[in-house]
């Protein structure tokens, strides 16, 4: 099984591809976004109960939730946000997670 760092790195490479595709107006951006979301969700799920890994744990949940919203996966984003908030996120990350929760609720 791939480790957390390797999966996260893959997700970020896919985000870069997604952003470049969007800049070009390439419809393939949706594919890259979905793949990035799947990888980052795996990472978040792997460390969901690792409260000793804060703030990394909550940052990765924020990242996965933002990608979920981008992919229209609002319920999954909500789950990831709640999991991120269940730990001990720093105040700034907690605020960002709550902002994502509000923005996901509007979508």
C-alpha cells in the first residue's frame, strides 16, 4: 500500500495538471480534479484517527474537502470537514474548514 506522503504528492501533481488544463480551457481538467480528490481522500482517511499528526491531519482534510467540493461531492466534503474539525486543528485551519462547510452548503 502506498504511504501518506506518496499519495499526497500524487494528489498535488494531479492538482497541478488540473490547474494547467483549466488555464488551457481543456475539459480534461475534470478528470484530473476527480483523480486528485480520490488520492487526497485516501490520504485523509488513512490518518483520520491520527490526532497526534496535527496540524498535518486537519490540513489534509481541508485539502480533500476542497477537492470534493470542486468535484461536486458535497456530502463527502461535509464528512471530510467534520473529520478535520474532530481533531485539534489550529485556529486558522479550523476557520478554513468551517468556511468550506458553509460554501459547500450553498452548492
